[in-house]
């Protein structure tokens, strides 16, 4: 077998990557390539003809160099300007489009996320710029799709701020610790999507309301034996309970291992990447983890291109 050509590196067939950094750099080498991509994706498939709202017809558009460096194409018939970044997260941003695209690539190429501080080091931008970019991407492009979960759905809750170390807690201390935790409700379709919600309490109506709002009533719930699931479980087509209190974790197809496995990866990533997350922004971080998990189902294109399509979808 001939050796690989180091002057033209290619992604190995054995690689688990769906889009490598080499491919990213080749596709988007500079700011102009990024702007051209938005122009073609949003307005002009062939790069030259687009619908002019002023002429109300399909016209030839050209990009002219301006002293201000405008990111626009101009209708050759009436002079109307079309800005490909208008209405997107890139609008009114003085940050290079290439850096925006690179930030999106980094967020989609890792399982555990990347911190704003690391992005600051990677791109050479100010920390406030890195934080704003990540905040925009999480809150506007990685929001939940609002479609309820269906089929067999596992439900479990957890606290996200860790257990105190160096002290073995008794039952009373453990109960008090759980009450102080920020509670996160996780719901996952077996073989499908996941939803995460910050809830005020793991007891009573806060938990029940989150389950009702995110799961189709025709679904079958799988939960542990936490008593707060019993009332809301009666509102669904079925409710199977695994008795964790008795040390039972799997009984046939009754278990909550899928959502517990997801929680394990979530907490490991949060501790390792972000160290700590404030309650104010916790939901957006959860949405990011859920988005990456759910995007694995769309295998035709890379996660990066799916996110890029969402960024270009605004009009």
C-alpha cells in the first residue's frame, strides 16, 4: 500500500470524524469563502442570480468592492443591496465570519464541548467576544425543537453541582444535599432524541409539568421508583418502574440505563470542560449537549454543516 501523501492529507476511512479540520480549512480558507457560502445558501444557488425584492423579479447580482468593506451583493438592475448576514447571528458583528465558522466547527467536533476561555486561546479573540459567540450559537442555533418525545421514553432526574468530597453523608444530610442541588430532568427516547430541563424541584408539580410538556401522552414511560413519577405516570399510555431502592437495575426491557448513561457523559463533560456553570446559563449548556446527542441521528451530513444550515436559515 503506497504511503499517504503528506502534502494532501485526507480523512482516514477508519476515522470516527464526519468532518475533519483539514476539510474545514479547505472549504473555508478565508472570510470571503464564508460570505460566499451564506450568499449561495440563502439567496443565489448559482452565485449570480437572485430574486430582487425591489424589482420583484430574478436579477443578476454582483459584489462590488467598497471602501467600507460592505458584505453585500448589488442588483445590476436597480442597485438594491442584499446582505447575506442580515437576520443571522452574524449580523452587526465586527468579528470575522471565518472565526464564527471556526467556533461552530469546534462546538460540533467535540463530544464534551469547549469553553469560551479555550476559544479565546484558539482564535485569538477577547474573552468577551468568545463568550458572546458561544452564547449566540447555543441560545439561537441549538434550541430545543419543541417536538414531544414518543414511543418508549426513559425519564430520570439528577443534580448537576456534584457531591461533597471527603465526607460520608448520612440519610438526612444526603436528603438536604439533594434539596440544595439544581435539579435537571432528563427524558430520552430509546434509539431517539433527548430533552433536558432545569426544574425548580424534583418533587410534585415542577417535575410532573416538565414531563407533560415534553412527552406525548401516547408514550410509555420508564422510570425508577421515585414516588413523584407515580401520579404523572398515570397520564401516559404506560408506565414501567424499575426498583432501584431494592438494588434492581434491569428487568427485561424495564430500565433507565440510557438516560443514566447520558447523565454520566454530561457530568463528566461539564466538570472537565467548564468546571462550574451558573444556574442562569445552565439550560443553554444543557441544550448544547442535547443538540449534539440528537444530531447523531442525522447522518447524511456533518454536524457542522447542519448547524451552518440552521445559521443561514433566518430571513
